[in-house]
C-alpha cells in the first residue's frame, strides 16, 4: 500500500501537488477539516495520557473551563428568573389590566425553563383578565 501511495504521489509531480490537492478539497468543503479534527479528537482518551503531558494538561484546563461556564450560565439563568418574578408580582398588584405584560414576562420565564410558584399565579391572573372588557371596549 505504501508503495502504491508513493507511486501516486510521484506521478502527481511530488508532494507539492498532493498538498495543493488537499488544500483544494478543504477549500471546496470547509467543514471537512473541522469534522475530521472533531472525529480524531473524539477517539482520544485523555485519561490514559501521562499526567505530565501537555495534551492532558490542556484537556483538564478545558474541562475545568467548560464546567465553570456551565455553572456560570446556570447562575445567570437563576438571576434572570429572580429579576422577572418581582416584575410579575408588581404588574399583578397594579390596578387595571396588565395581562399582556404579565404574559410577556411569563414567556421569558418559560424560555428560561422556570417552574416556580409565580407561574400558576400569573396564569390565573391572565385567565381572570382575559375575559374582562378593557376600558376601550366599554
């Protein structure tokens, strides 16, 4: 097989043409390089590498960073939920119909995957106010 490959390379005019052909293929299929790198990376078991190797240290650093970002994203979602809840409570306590605003804030909570005590209260508020005529309809 190696002999056949060397014959093909020499028949193409040497390694330069092979490099140009690879470059052309990668230019025509830009995602191919990334997919090849991802599949190669997925075959590596970093836990079996030497503890002192740079690849193992890089893997551990990246893993720690991913964990940090996951925790940060979760905390950010919780902060956003905690900011929306008082807005809904304030809208519900105001006189008049604020069901559209409450529904808007509810949509934001649902997008964040919230499942908290304010959700049924807000749904009840929306249901109660959706049947009442507004001042414009009177």
